[in-house]
C-alpha cells in the first residue's frame, strides 16, 4: 500500500516537472515571437520611412524641374541624319592646377557651355533631326582612391547634385534645337561606392544621376530616357537602323580583344561600340565594327595624367549618323 502511494507521488512529481518545463518552453517561445515581431515592425517602419523619403525626393526633383525647365514649343525638323553626343568622363568634383592643365567645377560648367555651343553649330550645319546623348560613365570624380579624395573640392553628395544640374540643363537646352532628345547611361569605375575588390557590380552612382535627370525633365515632351541596358555597364542604342553598343571601357579594352569579347558576351555584332574611360577621343575599326571613343571634360593635369605622361586637351565626341552609319566625326576640343 505504501509502495503504491509512493509510486503515485513520484509520477505526480514527474508530471509537475514536465508541466513546468513545458511552461518555460512556452514562455521562451512567446518571448522569441515578441522579439521577432518587434524586429519586423522596426524593419517595416524603416522601410516605410525610406520609401516615404524616396517618394518625397522624387516629387521634389520633379517639382524643381518644372520650376527650372519650363515647357517650350515643339521643334519641327525633318532630315536624313541624327546626332550622337558621347558625354564621357566629366569627373565633376575633381580639382587640380598644374603646368599641364587646370580643372574645377566652375571650369566644368564653362566647358559644358562650350560643348553646347559647338553642338548647336554642328546641328545647324547638318540640320540634324534627333539627338542621342550617351552618358559614357565617370560623371563624377567619386572617392575610390585616397589621391582622388584629396583633390576633390566637393564631397560625393555635392558632386551628384552638381552633375545632375549640369546634365539636366545641358539636355534641356538641346530639346530646344532637336525634334527629340534621347539619353542613355552606362556606369563608370569612378562611381563605385566601395573599393574595387569589395564593390557590388550594379551599385554605381551614375545610375542615381541618370534617375535624377529623368525626374527633372520628365515634363519636357521631347526628352526621353532610353532603357535598353543589357547590364548597368552595357547599353544598346538604335540610331537610324544601326546598332550602337555603349560601354565605359574599364571592362572592355579599346581594341580587337575588347570588341571580340564584348560581341561574344552580348551574342551579336553591333555597327559600333562607344567608349569613354581613356580620356581622349579616338576612332578605329575591328573586323567591320567601328570603335568610337569620347574624351574627358577635365583634360590632363592631375596626378594620374601627369605621372603617366597622358597629355591632351579636354574634349568630347560628337557624331552625325544616317541610315548608312556615322557620316561625320567631330572630336570637339574645349578650352
């Protein structure tokens, strides 16, 4: 009888221990669930705030664009040619003064005006109908190297704002002279957010500038962004039935091997490949594929160009294109 009662007490104690263990496990799970829920709520709050700020930024850029760039009358032109402007290596923010050259934001603005004046003169000469502005990368100086950080007058945020304003104004002025202005964009190496070995391939600040320009000019009827990008660094541009592929040039050397590798990668042979990166205008041809390279707004005179003995005037490339391809090349030199 005593043994039987003892067994009942032992069994009851075990059950109580099991119940207490289950209660502790339940409390632990409740705490875990509450912490996870709080973490998700915090993340959702952050995401919502970011979305709200991006929406506000979009609205502000759009509203500011309407104030700065008023609508104008349609441009009536009909001709057998269009213009291609390779706008490459602006390096906004870079500042230097040496025996070989000088550059800063004020000089950049002056040279952009010089380029615009030249384009208008060339347009009048050929009566070009449409204009294709190919942003060929390295629109800002960035801060990818210590030597670059030292020579920058403006920080990266200011560089983006200045580049956006300059390119928006440049494209807006073009809309007054051409029936339609199209803009494309590829990313350069100076706009990486991190060091080369740590940088994410598609995180380049050139895309942010293109996005901001688009918002600033979206109310202008004859301005359009072309988005036929095969990659953030490769764009397909069709002009009068000919295919032009734009790259920056850091991944695609200006030569036979670069063209061959690019054609194998994209799976077709374009009429021409457009480049930037090397800071001097150039023309060449490989197996029937034309290579057209834009120059640099900065020219030479910084540490890199001086040490590498890379001298040359600041320049940008302008081409006149028909259904037969490029009929005239204008490597526009700037002061």
